[in-house]
């Protein structure tokens, strides 16, 4: 359910999903495939954590910051 990609580098990927903002942290992260029409993403590398931001207040603010 990926809606939008906020930012991405080798240590962190931030995206907006149907369940809210998702933060992926790790090492040597690389986006192999991103299809926003299907809502899918394929990430390669050592993933150390996947964190959703569950606070509704933050959701809109984070998305706005990501899309600037």
C-alpha cells in the first residue's frame, strides 16, 4: 500500500502508505522496484527496523514535509 515516496538513501527510506508514514532503517538500502500504481516497493539491503507513525496528528504534517 505505498502511496508516495518521501526520501531514500542507503540508511533510511521514508514513505507514505495506506496505514500511515513508514520509516525503514538499515544499511546499504536500495530501492529495486517502486510501483505507485500497484502500491508496491522492493527494497534490497540489510533492514534493521520498520516503523509506522501511528499518531494521526503527525500523519498529515509528515506527508506535507515529505512532499516539499
